[in-house]
C-alpha cells in the first residue's frame, strides 16, 4: 500500500511538472497563436541553469553555487524567458513560419551545446546530485513523495492563477484579439509585436520553471532528456486538454503522462530486455492514437476554449419592408 501511494504521488508530481510546461505553451499558442516547436530547448535551459545554480561544486565543471532551490527555479525560468525574448525579437516581425523555424533551430542548437560544453553541462554524462525538495525526508519514502507532490501542487496553482489573471485582463484580451484579427487590433492602436513578444517571453519563463522543477524532482538531467520527442509530448498534452484553456492544459498533461507511463510499464513487462528499446516506440504510437482520437471526437480538446473571439464571416443585409421603394 505504501509503495502504491509513493508511486501515485511520484506519478502526479511528474505529471504536474509537465502541466507547468504546458501552461507556458498555452499562453504562447492557445492565447496568442505563436507556434513554438522548440519547447524541449527552453525546458532544457530552465533545468540546466537551475542545476548549475543549486548543485554542490564538482571538479572540472563550472557552477556548483549551492544556492537555495527557489533561486534555481527562478533563475532557470528567467534564463528561458530571456532566450524566448531574444528569439522573438528577431523573428516576431516576420511571418509566423519563421518563428517555428527559429524555435526548432534554437532547440537543436541547445541540445548540441548540452552535449559538447562538458565543462558547463557535463556533456553526455549530464548533471547529477541535483538537490531534491525535502531531501532530508528521503528515508521515509511515503512522506518524501507526498511532500514533493505538495510542492508541485502549490507551483501549478500559482502558475495557473497568475496566468488566468493575465489572460482575463485587458492585456489578455488584446492577445486574443491579435490572434483572431490582427488588422482590427492594429486599428485600435495595439502594437502586435510588443504584445506577442511579452507573451512569448512570459510563456518561456513558465516553461523554464517547469524544466527546473522536473530536474530537481528527478535529481539528474542529461541531453537525452530534451530530444524533440519532449516537444511532441507537450504539444499533445495541450491539444488533448484543450488549447486556449488553462484547466485543459493541466488536464491534458496528466492524461497524456498517464498514457506514457502506463505504456512504458507495459513495454517493460511484455518485452524482453533486448527488445525494449525497439518496443519503446509503441509509446509514441499510443500517444499518436490518443491525439487522433481526440481530434476526431473533440476537435477543440477535452476542455475547449470558452468565449473565443471570432470574426463574422457573413454580414446580414438590412431587411426592406414590403411596399418600400428604393432608388435605382
């Protein structure tokens, strides 16, 4: 019973780290329409910066500042947000296609940097000894797991309330107006680049916090954790839950992570060790099937966006009462 409780708490903790990342993507895409396909790179920046700031000194590697964990999380979020700001400043004035290309390219560059900057990132060996919340309680697995879960519940709640306040404010309404009809928003004196840049940076900040939290709960990070499959996972979570809906982003993260975890356990149980690497592709297949099912049955996701602004596609002609003559 204790093992089951500990596993459930660990499962929910990891699911909620993905929920934070998904909330950041929801602000960028669901609210603003910014197509970010470099999620894995921004998550990696948050995780590595936080790890460098909080781990003990290690010979041959830069960092080891042993700062409190809260400073690591905020530092990771700030680094990811600044990177989004820099990329957005270069690309948001162009067509949206360029943003997708730029974010994908940034993710590839980041992953290669993590592999090769051994003196900073540990190279392919990664970074270990990352402090975990409530590390003093590790002797009691049950209490340790529940304490970590409580930290993530509070983190998700703070991110959710902060982002909900933003999207319901006049600033958030401008984002949706730009997403639906940029010409009309410009006519009202709104600068699209400024608002989109702000949303892109704030979304990156939230992703960085999610990446930092993930690294601290696992206790070890490596470049292989931040391959493009991570971006696919997060996008699937958002689409399944409901793009444009903050609660949908959280729900989608939990459900898709459940599918991923259950399929991973099934692969371990059903296939011999030498075949598990090849069979692991079944996890991606299951995620793809789930995504297709949701798109077919509920195109707007399980919790679609409410009150979406839409342009009128047709205009109703004024009615002319009978017997009224019009001038030719």
